[in-house]
């Protein structure tokens, strides 16, 4: 993360530039009186519910079942 060593006033004047840099992937720290006051980061993309369930399904398919092991046994052991 790069630090913008400036007062909050200067950051306000350069807000458009800072937002542009953040949208390109950069994390920018803004300091006030020499101390980190805020961080501008790229916006996270929203996860669509359909994509989340597709990821779960891909993980589920990769898991191998252990023969003889039942969910009930794990529950009784306190592991699930």
C-alpha cells in the first residue's frame, strides 16, 4: 500500500485521481498529521448467489467420502 503523505485537504483536492488509481488496483493510505487516517482500496465485486452455490458444488465434488464414516458418528464425537 502506498501512502499519500499529505493532509486531508490535499487528498480532497486529488480525490478523482486517487479513486482512479484505486480502481486500477492500488491501495492508497491517507495520513493526517503523520498518522494513517484512511485507506482507499479497490471496490470488491459483488458475489452473485448463483456463483457462490457453484463454488460450493465444485468443492463438494472434490471431497472424497471415507468408507464407514457417517455424519451421525461425527456428531456424536462432537466434530460436526
